[in-house]
């Protein structure tokens, strides 16, 4: 990003800051006036597609407008902090710094960093390694603080906690939120450790948003996570909603639950529960306990693709399909291109689903990790496929992951049992071959060229 674009983002940030303060008085009346202010101050050829989308939402009062109005049901301090940290710090000013450093250093610089504060978990879900291995590994508070501090120097203001169950480390997570009020922190969580006291702490720090795991309706959810889990999750959502706190839902889709989690009833249930976003993840057959039978069939994945996109045009919730939405971000976002993952042992991995690394954060700076051999292989190789419905170097292009791991000498960082890349890629090769014809047809139908 050149100096013109950096100045452009700074100018737009100033306008948005002014506009958001104006909206607080009467959002429904003032949203159209905000767009008029933007049009008056910002040149006509800046962000034309985004501005057109906002105007359409306002004029039609469609589902996106309804979602905007829902944001004004949140605690005002939490809402203002989210807008500042997510839109201004992370997405405008942060992105400008990331692009500048990326060009200077000739490496990827991430928009978001995923962190495992711990591999421990308070639950014992079927097929999960955390029950046996979880209590052994933790990033110290000092580790977490150092990573965030280094990330901010690179322009990264978005941090996402994974695990294990991150809220096993509640105190340190809240301390980190307090120490970095200019960052936004999201957390993938089972939700069972969210109570009234924690909601009060979320209201205090203002920059923490949970994404609660759900795998469908009550029967499917409790079948894997244990009897009564669904009720606990619903209770946590009720607490968050009553405290006017934002939250979302994280859903892994498999061959067993595709129909349920892509249904209108599922969308309506989580919207009614108060969720602002739903993040869908394709099942990844990683590790010695992987079950390839849980991989969605081409027909099931196609149905997920179609339904999520349809509901995105009609439901007041922001939905993300991690595997099928690559066209909006230009392919695979791992390897620091948009995000990276640091596990509870400190291994810096290109992706939360790809457990190979050349470097550990305890012996390396974050910038050096981004310039390590495996990360540079990602940098030089992306996109891994011109068909954006086949973005992943493991799931849809396994020959690419084989090549990168072998050429860079990256080692397996799997907690449970180190997995040779040939074993992993042999497991995903049949899936890649089965999905390719459908993916190519869907991509052609969309008017894109591979």
C-alpha cells in the first residue's frame, strides 16, 4: 500500500470516527446522514463498492440494515470500543501499516493472530485430545503480552484465542484485554465458563467477544459434547444478551450435521439467541484421531455453499464460511497472509489446521517467524489455486503442502502425535480429487475463471 492509500485510510478513519459519534444520538435517523457526510468529505472514487453496499442496505432496510440496528442494542461503551478497534485500528490504520511492512520486508504480515493460551480444557468431548494432553501446555501471560506488543508494531490489532478452552485462562485473558485497549480480542469457546461475573468483566474491559461452539441442535451437540451442554450454551448466550454484550457462534460442519447447521431453523435459533455472527468451519481430518468419513461430500459442501450465501442475503447475522468464501480474500489466508497461529507450546504455525513449523516464538521474534522458510513458502506460493473454491494447500491441493513441508524441513507440531506430511496428505488426496469437478463447475457458473 503506497502513501496515497495510507493517507486515504487515515482520512476515512477520521470521517468514520466523527460519524460514529454522531450516530449515537439517533442511529436510525442519522445513518443516512452519515453516508451523506462520507460522500461530502471522501472523493467519489474511494471505496465505491463498499459505499454502494451501505447505501443499498439503508435504502432497502434489508437484513444488513437490521444487523446495524441490532448493534445499537449493545452496551454503548462496548459498541464504541468495537467500532474503534475493529474498523479503525485493525481494518483501516492497521491494514495500512501491515501492507507497508509487508512490502518493506518482502513477507506476509497478518491482519489477525490466533493464539492458544492453553491446551487445557474443562470438558472431555468425544475425539478431542485436550482431555488427555491438555494440562501440559500454556503460553505465559508474558508470552501473550509480548506477541500482542510485537503484533501491534506490525499493524496487527486483531487477536483470536483458540485452544483447548481459552477461558481456563480467564484472568490472564482479561489482563491482556486491559493492557491492550486498542486491540480487539475474540475467543473461540465452549461457553460453559461464561457466568455473570465474567460478563461484568467483559463490560469493564469492553474489547472481548466470544464465539461459542455449537454443532447443531441439542441432540447433535450433546451427543459429542456431553448431556446438558446445549442447555449450558443457551444459558451463556442468554447471560450475554441480557448484559448487552456481542457474541457469535462457531460451527464445524461435517457429513453428519450439514443439513442441520445449514437449515433456516438453525440460523433463526442463533439469531433469536442473540448471536451477531456465525463462523462456519469445514471439518479438517487432521491428526491420528481424524475421521475421513466426517468430510462432507461434494453434494453436501455444495449445499453449504448455496445455503450460507442465500441466508447472507436475508438474515440479520454476519455469516462466514471459512472454506467456501476464499474468493472474497483472494484464496488461502494462512501463512501470515491474513492470519497465523501460535500454539500453546509457542510453535508458530501457518494455519490453525496445519501443524507444521520451522520456528518457535520463544526463540524468535514475530517478524522473524514470518520470514521463516515455511512462511516464505506460503508467501511465494499463494494463491495455491486460481479456483477460489479450492484454496487450501492441505484439503484441496495436498501436493502443495507436501512440497512446502518437504522443501522447508518443517517439523510436525501436533500435540498428540507428530504426523508425517505424507500421511496427512494421503488422507486428503481422495477428498481433493472428489471435490475438484464440482468446485470447477461452481466456479465456472459464478462467472469466474480458474
